C-alpha cells in the first residue's frame, strides 16, 4: 500500500527544508526565461502574477516530491521545447504564439526550418534564454535524487496531474478564443493555454479550408494630421438605446448630456459593432478591417492603429480594467505603455473601473499621445461593477426588474467615469480627438435572453460619441455626416488622425459586416444594411458561404 511519506530519514526537518529550497529554485528557473529574454529584446512583456507563481511553485514542489526522475525529466523537456517555440515566436514576430500558429508551424515545417536557419544570427539569444534555466533544471533533476534526502509521496502525482490537465479539460467546453495568449503573461503560462487549446481543438483534425477572398488589398497613404492627442474609450457591453443621450426615457447619462449641451461640435451617433464578443470586436476596431476573410491582416499588424501612431511619432498607451489577454491581435508590439487589471489586482478588485482613473492620472504625457482606455463597466454581473460606490444607485437592482435596473445603474456609473475622463482630455492642449464607444451591445431580456455573443441587432448596437477640441471643422464633419458609424468607419477615421489614410477599394455604400464570436475560423458573419427606414440585419451566414457569393450585397 502506498504511504504518504517515505522512510523517516526523508521526513526530517533538513529533508523538508531541502525540498522547499529546491521547489523555490525550480520555480525561479521556470520563470527565468522571460526575464532573460527581456535583456535582449523589448518584445517580451511578461510580468509576474502572484497566483500563477503560487501554482508554479506547487507544481515544482510536486516534481520533487513524487521522486520519479523519468517523469520529471520528460515534463521539463516538453516544457523546454514549448518554450523554445514560444520565445522564438516572440523574438521574431513580437507577439506570443497562439494555437493557430502552432498548427501553421506543423503544417509547413520546411518553411519554418528555412526561416529559423536564416534568422538564427539575429534571434540566437532565444537558445540561451531557454537553454540556461532548463539546462539547470534538467541537471538538478538528473543528479540530486538519491544524493539528497527528500520527502517522497506518490500523492504528488495528483497535484502534477491537476496542473497539467486542468487547461486541456477546460478546452473541451470552451472555444479557441478563450485561450488567447496575453503579451504580459509568462511564456509558460501562455504555452499551457495555447498548447492545450491546440491539442483539443486543432491537433489531428482536418484544417478548415476557406475559399480565397476576392476582396482587393487596402492601400495606405500619409495623412497630414496635426493632432496632438487621440483617445479611444471602449466600454464593455454598451448599448446605445439605454443611454439617455440617445433618447432613453431614464436619465442614465446626465453628465454626458450636460457636456454635449455645452459643446455643440461634439456629437453622438448609433454605431455598428465589428463583432459580438470583445476578443473579436476589439481586434477589428484597432485593426480597421471591414471585409470578412481578411483575418491575415490581424496577424501582420499592417492595418493597425497603434502601428500608425508609432510611425507618426505618437506615444502609445493601452490602459485596461480587464485582463491582459484582450491584447491578443491588437498589436501589442507597438505599445509604449500597457497597464491592465493584472498590474493592480487589489486596486481594481476594490474600485473596479474607478481604479482606471487613478492609473490615467498617473500618466506622463508626451508631446503626442494615442491612448486607448478599455473599461468593463456594463459587463455582467452588472451590479458588481458599482457595488463599491458610496453614492446609492438610482434604481433598485433587486426583484423582477433587478437585472435590467442594474444595467441602467452600471451605465449611470459609467457616466460619472466618462465625465472625469473627458475632463482629463479637456485639460490637454492642442488639436485633439476623443471617441467613446462600446465593444459590443447586450441582450437585456429580449425573448428571455441576456448577455452577448449572438448575431442579433441588440448585440451589434453600440454608441459612438465623438469629441474634438481645437479641432478642424471639416475633420469633425467627415464623421458627423454619417447616420450610423460602424467600428470600421470609426477606426478608419482615427487612422487618419494618427497619420495614415486607409484606401479601401472594396467599400460599398451603406454596407457593414458584424463578425460572430470566433476569430480565424469559419465564423458566422452578418451583413448589416443601411436603409431610409433603418438598419436591416440579414440572416447570419458562414464565412465560407459568404466568400463564395461575392456578388451579394445590400440593396439600393
């Protein structure tokens, strides 16, 4: 029968101290490769996360406690191979490896070998960053068992199994986009996510072959913008018809209404989201891409607002009260400042989105700045977003209408936050522009449904609020002439303020596309058409079918 501990000599205080010391050393070595790479390149943005470090320490403890040299050596060798792929991708492309990347690497190994051979002279430090810590780890696990008295327990196998299998198990009931890599997470943390997602969703399965797109490529040209500050505020799950400034019968946005009343050049328009989920709509907003099937542009970053801003001499900022994984496919390699919920977990836990204002106030602005603020305010559970506030919420968030009232309360709370953001924006000097929108809308009980992720009008409905200070009248007029403003149109307009004009030969009047909840696959797409009587949302169809029917379009 298995016993919890080995013979008595192995459980002596000295043996336990040795175990704790080796677990701590092993954990440090498993974290070291990111920080070694940061000595050679600015592409690696990994930061320490307390929860992840604790799990990694327990895992390291389990490897020593189980006292199975072949198992430990096998796991560490596997980790080393995964890390070599991950850090090489970060060094070469500037962003973490994803599950899609893993599949692409395996599908074309010849090209990978050729690229690696030609790039070795530039990216050789990756070998050191992985080789040094993992070489030490393998040497320790090869030489120390049997030479150093340590406690032993086969129960440690359970701990190892939980750590290694929890991610693959989660992948069985979550989609691929739930395992997006985060630029600020440890490379090994990202690998546990993306390799799990690849193993469950992509490995040994036929690759989805999409028809070639007939859309023509975009052309870029310089824009003679004199803007000093360009800000974009994206609030989660914000639906325009629940804002007082859009005619809602409840005064959910009193401060915003007062501001707009005193600044007639600012304007509001109903908008059309690029997607029905945050990790889809944000990439298409920050990478202004209109047509479905052009996902490759998300990976290259050729059409990217942060890239345009850097080229024009702007300092780039991403400040978010949400997780860092949302930076996937946003062009994180072009960021000068990246601050997310993980950087101030306690502050955001206590203050929610209000903590973002403190972070914003702490920024030191350059001569020119492009700033993206990402808030969570109106996301489910709505009431949780404003519970910390001292001022009582306007509407009772309990009872039959409690959830609907809680949504209105969260919008009212957002209104107070936006007032402070706008005040900070107004204190700046020079020509400047600010757009406020939602990443997507929200179902609020229609037909008994709540939340988003569905291709229905309520979820693609977002507000677009545009403010210009010391701005050129013709610049504001170019966007205010629109009856509806899509994410693509807003992104294209922002690109021009950031020094780049996007010329799209595929544009069709009054036609928009809303993407389903997935990226890089045969996603559902909904065509939305502007008509004199309002928006017409066509039935969603698979991308593979839409690409076979390029002649289909909005009527009129």
